[in-house]
C-alpha cells in the first residue's frame, strides 16, 4: 500500500491544495473577480484565468472543480464590511458616513453585482456566496447603525421608514448606473441621504 493510499482521499486532497500559497490563491481570486467585472461572468473561463495568472488549468480545476465554485470561493475571500466601525454618536452623521463609504466602493462592487446578475439566479451556491460577501454584512452593519439611533432615542423603534433604509441605499447604488450611466459616487450618495433618507426618518 502506498503512503497516498494509506492517507486516504481527504489527506491526498489536502496535500494537493497545500501546494497553492495564500498569496497565490489571492492572485487567482483577484484575477477571476476582475475579469468578471470587465468581461461579464459568462465570458470568463477557467482556461482564461489560468492563462492570465500563468498557471495550468488543471491546477484550478483540482483546487475548485468548477467555475461557480471558484467564483463563490473568490467572493467569500473578498468579504469586507465597509460600514463596520461607523459610530459617530449621531444617526444622521452615521448615515452620511455610510453613504460616503458606499460611494467609495460602488464602482467595483456595483460592476461585480451587475456582471453576476443572471448567473446568481442559476446557481444557488453562487447566490449564497454573493450575499455572504457583498450584501448581508453591509445590511447587518447598516441595521446596527439604525438600532443604535433607536437606542439613543433619536428615532422611535416603530418608525415606518426604518425598514426601508437599506433598500434605499442599496437600490440607488444599483439603479443610478442604469438610469444615468454613472455610478453613485460619495458626493451623490451623501446628497441622496440628505435629500431622501434623513427626511423620511424625520432627522432633518
């Protein structure tokens, strides 16, 4: 019996996976997400990523098996909470800061969301990964901002506009490129919050 056989398939897989360093893995993830932004999900192939990162396509297939699994892993690895740490002591100011933070990353993330639009409706794992990486963490952080405003007595817990704030902010991020051909940059989002979100919450 060989040492590989004695180790079993899980150990063999772990051994194969360990050949890719974290830095190299990050390079693969960055490459696939950037190509999706530039070319669209359907146009990106494992072969193309292999060529652009100067590795063999068998390396990618051995590590991730399929393109959806690869992209899902890349999304999860890129998870960041941009609204984390926003706590100025004022709900209105926190929402302005959140708007500015959203505007700082809207170009990359909005392009990615748009490029993955149809694919995520076809693949549940991809859909889950997209929500875990780009949507749920930000919505949770935004709801925490709103909850702190309630706790400080700035707004009533049953104010009817509270539940719509995440929809307002994420909605304008997605819709402005469609309606105006421009991303919602920081200045635009701050003006939107001041003109539409704060009045709806009675914070003017």
